[in-house]
């Protein structure tokens, strides 16, 4: 089974080897059919500390690295 990949923006790089990536999705209301944005934040592993706030990145699902980290940064877009 292929690993899930998401594209988002780095919103925090203050931790060591970890960045917080915000991913934006469009959802549609069931009754009114209006689309709205939903934001989710993921903690992703960044071994070398090369990604900073504002970077658009691709994150990939991986084995649990810590309590909150289940994603790793693959590349900058």
C-alpha cells in the first residue's frame, strides 16, 4: 500500500528536528452545498532543520517517530 502524501505550508520550525505543517482542505456542507476551508496541523520530522516558516512542502506518512510525529518532510515544492 502506498504511503499517504500531503502538501502544506510550514507554520513553525522552533522545535529541534520537527516542523509543524498546516494542510488546507476544501469541504462541502451536506445541506447547503457551500464549500469551506478546513486547516489541519501535522508535526513532521525534519532531520537536518532545512525547512523554515513559509516553505511549501510535501509530507509523507511514516512509522511513529514520537508521541505526535507520524509524518516526515519529503521535499520542498
